[in-house]
């Protein structure tokens, strides 16, 4: 870039981490550089974000000693180092306390691989010398070129492993330094066998478990001091409490360092699933969830990242669910650390595939928290993915209406303009639109107008699917669609893509509005030929044919529209389709529903009864195994029976036969026994049911009923009463009137 163009380069430096130097008295600041090239109008054109590998070090070895005022020094460090935000002042103080109390040898001493034997000798001395020897070996291990040679030195590594096993409880600094040495080996997969050979994984697990118990004890002691200070309320108690707090902070910083390097080493070793399984058996999940109670940013990042890696296995995910990990993660959203927040969201995304954990997320109040993150471009995608998974469950859909989620989502939709919309975004919108309250919020203002405009202009099938979901809700939302009936009807043609037509048909079929003149719509947009052609079996995909049937059912609610379809011969086509799709319950139910709608109107009812076989098909379906089909058939046949006497008798007879089938079979078998089976060779003149002379006359058969005042002997010898009551000696069902 030329010098004169420099004004179009925007550069942002952001601090991403703060730590102490492992061997020197120094703070290490890690930062990110974000560069953006701006256009002439100031709009960003090209952007890039890079995590710098170079560490910015702030040295103050001459200023830090046992008499140093840590608070003043911390303020000075924050003032002089622009990379450290003022909000990090407390963290800087804690790190300085740690450095002030950390006992190190001559850390400025240069380490040489040729002097490795001398460093090993130091590991056999007292604790300070052991720390010095381990630190010098750490200097060597930090250079990857030395790792191969160090690996060959079994004496040095064996001595380090022995000292760690024996003395890790005596010195946190010693344990941290030695684990750092093996951590550098664990950063490379080819050295994992070496680390495993010295049992560093198991030892680190024991150290982490012990340190977590120590942390609980420190917390209890500090709380006791604070309670004593409140109860006594004097200067002595106050000073004692402040002293305990400073001691606690110093110990905490040391422990954070130890936990960080131990977890890092374990995370590296967990690349091998067999090693990871061993860690699980030693309750690594429980330890990591326990660490989530702490406040150290770097340790939290490691713990959450480790949990994220473990969460891809079902057993680990179940362990996390039992330990209520979601409630603890919810406290980290949102947070000041971008890295911690990003890692937490990724873990929540992994967990959100589980129905029970999604429920815990809702209970923990994550919906409003995640909704607020949609405004942050860096966190938007992960937040939306989690919210999408939550929106899959119908129980939680309504909760989105009471957050700023829907306005943010609608803003993202409209910002897409005519560009292709992300599948995740439109899928989330489709789920939200399935709830009535959400639909009202989406359609507020010009929401529906803008959605419809985009869908029709771009022929966007998924957007139309969202609109279709919006149209299914009764109330004020549905009435808003009347203005777009013509636009939707114009899309129903053979030229349009089949998937898009399906959604348009589905939207129109949802518009069960009384004031809608369907006859005018059918005429103006010439829909009858299209609908009639699509009723032919095999004329299109089943999904499209089904939507045509559903739309015909909606049109049949209108008297004039139903008459127009019936006169066009739609009913025989529906019967033909019914025969072809008789195994598909959805098709059968929707076709029967069309008949149900049509029998409400005089004109179409007469056509159905006189000119078609629809009632006969309904009678056959009256006892279908599907409850919904039976229900619609019964309602339709009840109307037919009221309007036509002949069909009424036949329907009543069929209901009687079905309801009393067992009793009729018993009577017929008794008649055959008494008559000696005269038609055993098929000479029955009726050539039908042996006990029925006429289907319509079944209710008038005297041999099936016991008339008033008669007394006949039943097959078991018992007497039948005047009203058909049977004595105890007679077995079998009684005839019942049809329901």
C-alpha cells in the first residue's frame, strides 16, 4: 500500500491474555492485531485478524522486592503499558503478588545443553536448588531443537519425574516448573509416549485433584476470617482479614499457574482416545466442572476447552448433565474475555444437541443472554446455532418473543438484501415462525411485507416456508395475508419450481378466512385446470399433489368455490386419487376432509350423493384403523344420512353390522346348525351373506330381534325376555343400537 493510501488502513490492537513469565520476574501480555482496509467512504473492504506470536514483556526486576507496594506498582504497570486495560488492575496485582513471593534461583543464568549433568545434580539438593535445576532444564526444553537430545537423556527425565512424585506437595513452584518441562514434550505428538512412560498424566490428575481440595479449604478459612471481621468489627480483625486475603490471593495465583500447565499437558495427551478414556475413569469431567467455579480466565479457558473436547462422547456428556454443567457455564455468558466466551459457546453448542440439556439451558436463562450476543458479529454465529437448537423444541418457542432475539434476526434477514441467506439463519426463522406469538412479532410493522417481497422476487423456497408457517396461526396474523392472495396465486403454475409452488400452495391452504372469495381467485388466475391436472396419480411428486388436495379442502369451505370445483369434475378425480393412495393415511384423511367440507353446501352435497360413489367409499372407510380418518368419515356420513333417507338407512345398517358383528356371527352360526347347513355347496339363492336378505333390511329382520311379548327359548335353553334380555344360561354379545 502506498503512503498516500495509509489513511484507508484501520488497525486495532486488542489484549487477549495476561500471565507471568514462567522463569523471569516479568509479566507477559499476549495481544491480537486486527487490520482492516477501508474504502474511500470509510466502509470496510478487506479485514484480517491475527494472533501475534511475539510476546510483549514488561520487566521490573529492580522494582519488585519484599518491601514493594504492590498496589502502586500495579497501577504504574497499567499506566505505562497501553496493552493492559485498566479493568485488569486487580489481575495485575495478583500476578505481582505471585512474582513477589515466587522463590527462584539465578533465573538470568544462561542454560546450556552441555551442562545438563550439572542441572541434574541440582535435583538431588534441597528444594531451592531443585527449583533452580528444574528451571534451567525448562530453559532448554523451551527450545524445540533441544527436545530430541533431552529425550535421549533418561537420567535427567527420570530425575525430574522422581522429584515431581516425591516433592510436588512441598513446593508449588517446583511442581509447576517440572510439569512445564513435560508440557513442552506433550506439545508434540511424537513425544506423547515419553510423557506417558513417566506417568505424567496420572500424576497431573492427582495434583489437580489435590489442588482443588486445597482451594476449598482456603475458601472456608477465608470465609471464617471475613465472618470474624464482621462480628468483631475492630481494627485487629480487619487487619487479620486483609492479611488473610492477600495471602489467599498470592496462593491462588500460584495454584492457577500449576493448574494451567497441568491441564494443558492433560489436554495434549487426550489426543489419544485411549488416554482420554483413562482420564474419564479417573473423574476428569468432575474435576473440570469443579474448576468452573473459579475466576482465573486462563484456567477457565482451558477447563472449558477440555470439556468441549470431551463432550463429543455420549458418556462424558451424560456426566456433565448430572453435574449441572450448564448452570455453571451460564455464568460465563457473557464475559469480558472473547476467548473464554467463544470457547464456552462452542461447548454449549455441543451440549445443545441433547434435549435434556437444552431444557437446562432455558432454565438457566440462556435465551435472553444468547439473544443479546446476536448483535456481536464475532459471537453471532455460535449464539444463533445454539438458539436454533433450542427453538426445535415447541415448549420453548414462545420464550423468544419476550427477548430482543426476533428484532435482531429480522435485522439480519433484511441486511442480506438480495444475497443468498445463510441456511442456519433462515432455518432459525422457520422454527420461530411456527409459534403464534413469535409470528405476531415478526409481522409487526412492515415485517410481513418485506418477507413477502424478498420471497416472491428471489423465488426463495425457504423464505416462503417461513411465510407459510406464519400463515397457519389464527387471529390478526392470518388476516394480514389477504393482501397477498393474488401474488401467491400467481405463482401457482407449471413454469415455477415445484418446491416453491408447494410452499405457495401451503400458504394459500392455510388462509381459512371467511371473507375470502375463492371463486374469484380461481377464475382470475385460472387455477382449476392446474389443480385438476395435479390430482391425477403420478402427475407430480406426492408432496405437491397433497398440497393441492389440502388447498381444495380450504376452497371447499366457500360455497361458490366448492360448486365451481365440483362442476369441473374434481370429485371423481379425488376418488381416483383415493384409490391410488389408499395406503397413505395423510392422503386419505385430506381427501375425506374435502368431502366433509363439500357436504355442507347444498349444490355440492347433491352432486356427491347423486352423481358420485363418494358416500360408498366413506362407508368403507368408516372403520379405518386411523382414528382421525374414522372421525372425519363419521362426521361426513352423519350429514349425508340427515340429507338422504336411502343413504341414511344404509349407513345405519352398516353401523349396526359393525357394532354387533360378533352377535350377528353367533346368530348365523346357530341358524346354520338348526337348518342343517342347506347351502353348504354354494346354492344360496341370495349369493351373499347367509343371514341377510337385504343390506337395507337388516334392521327389520325379526329373527335378529326379540319382539315385545314373545318368549323364545335361546340356544342354551334359557328364556329370552320381552326386551331381549337373556337368561344366565345364554352366552354371547347382545345386539346394540348403532352409535
